[in-house]
C-alpha cells in the first residue's frame, strides 16, 4: 500500500501564520518553503547528539540556502529544558552574530522544540523559528501551537512564552528510529486530542493501534497529518488558551504533577499523561459523565502497555498539583470528558476530595499488575 501524501495546513495566529506539513514525504514537500525561509539568513541549527547521530544535522538543500550556518546543541531528553540551557544558547547566538532576522531551525523531539521555541522567542525579543519534530509526540502535539517553555525544580514548564513557529515539518521518515516507548507516548497525546476533539481520529487509532505501536509508516502518516490538523484548528480558534485550547490539557493536570513528583525524566511525559487520563476518567465517571468514552479509552490505554507508576508519595504529588501553572487562586483546574468528542475545561475541584482519591489511585497504579 503506498502511503498517503503529506498534508499542508495553515494556522493563523495573532502575529501571522504558521505553515504545517505532516505525514509521509513532508520534508520533500516542504523543501521549497524551508529554503525560502532561510534564504540569505544566518541559520542557527539546534539539535541533540542522539538526533544528529541518527538523522544528520539538517537537510543539505536547506543548509545550502542559508547565508551562514551555526550548529547548536542541547542535551537529549527533558534536561534540554533547564533554564541554564536557554542562557547558554542565547550567549552562543549572540557570540555568533545573531540578528533580528536570523533563523532558528530545531530538529528533535518535544523537549528540544519547547526549548528552541523559548530561545527564539526570547532572543532579541523574538526571532523566527521553525521545527522539524522527530518524535511522534512532537509531530502530533509539542511542535505545533507556539507554546514554549523550560522547567524549574518547582515545576514543569513554569517559565515560558507563546512563540509560534513559522513552519513545522513533521515527516514520518524520522519516526523509523523511535523505540516503542516513544511511539506509545506520542500516541497518548494523539488519543487525548482525538477523544475530545476528533472522534474519527480515535476510531482510526483504535483500528490501527498495533501497527502504530510497531512504527508502521503507512499507519503513522495519516495519524500525524490528522492530529496536526486537529491541533491547528483548535489553536487557530484559541491561540493563547483563553478557552477551548485547554481541552488539549486532558490528562495533563495530574500528568505534570506525576512527572514533577517522580523527578523530571524519571517518568516519560506520555506515560504520565496516560495515568492522568485514567484519573480524569475516574473524576468524570463520578459525575455521571463519559459513559460512552470511558470504556473505549480504558481499553485503548490498556492495549498501549503503559508501565506501572513508580512508588510516589501522595503528599508530594498533591503539592506538585497545587504548583501547576494552570492553578488559580481558586484552586487546581481540571479538564474532564463529558462524552466522546466533548469535554469541559476550567473545572475547579476541592483539594480535599482530590487528596482522598490520590492515595488509592497511586497505590493501584504502582502495582505491577495495574500497568495501563
Ligand atoms: N509545547 C507543547 O505544546 C507541548 C505539548 C506536549 C508535550 N510537550 C513537551 O514535549 C516534551 C516531550 O517530548 P518528546 O516526547 O518528544 O521527548 P524528548 O524530546 O525528550 O525526546 C525523547 C528522546 O527521544 C530522542 N529522539 C528524538 N527523536 C528521535 C528519533 N527520531 N529516533 C530516536 N530517538 C529520538 C531524544 O533525543 C530523546 O532522548 C515534554 O517536555 C513535554 O512537556 C510540549
């Protein structure tokens, strides 16, 4: 079966428009636009040692179109998002003659695109950035939509800004070197989006899950393209998360707290979100919601094979929840599913009720038999 061609979307936002390419052959399809974007400019090329070893530095024609190329590097994984990395990169860019019209091109996973977007948004009060996301999670979610940030010891993504990329090129060819764990984590983000915003995408993921988890490029292409389209549409309607964009945080309220309590990097982001979805489903069911969705999502998460939670202290998770950047003076805000294709955001729940549920939930999640 020949793969479906890459899809092109545009995402209008308050400062212009992002162009998104997603699917099989996206890089070749976007090559002209990428070359035009760097033509005659100083190009800062940010990647990580692992990504560079697996996929090279960046497509040669894009490099050739730039006036000068400066290679930058950041660590693999979540440690890229230490604020010290941003400062180091700003200084390197300044030392290498970075100007307002210089370009930053990021080749890597979501940690790298979060860092790169933040660096571009802060440097000289903002230079243009483009992302070549190389993980499924970054292709379906992290690289799209302009949210950037770095972590503090006190919490994940606590410092950041909105800075939309000029271009995002999500080519499924890069996914061929991803381990199954990374594919699983990316699928969790696609599932969260599909459950509340795109029922037809959820059905496709259910149908193709085994092939998706095995990294089958023919199955991955349409999911990357569809998820990019869903995210672009919701971000275009609500670019700075004043309303419905918050639906994309489904599973993230508890997910981020689990990551913080486990220590950044100890629990993969997608796995943490999978546990967060399960907790949000419990909260929804208590309200009589999600009767159609909960069994489907639970079955899908079971099939993903998410590992059990590490042993976590309930008080530490609760403290991390209360530091969540989406918390207001009134309390922590939750996204809960009402039914397939429909969720509610901004739901403030009393901390005492959450505290009472958290202990048993964490204990059950840590038991080996209860891996999702
Ligand atoms: N900005 C947003 O809207 C948004 C949305 C969702 C998640 N995120 C963020 O994304 C981050 C997670 O991103 P991630 O899951 O992509 O992980 P990651 O970027 O930390 O990458 C995980 C590992 O995969 C490696 N890798 C990257 N591409 C590879 C490839 N093609 N083959 C083999 N290995 C490869 C990386 O080097 C790294 O070691 C989190 O920090 C999360 O907060 C941001």
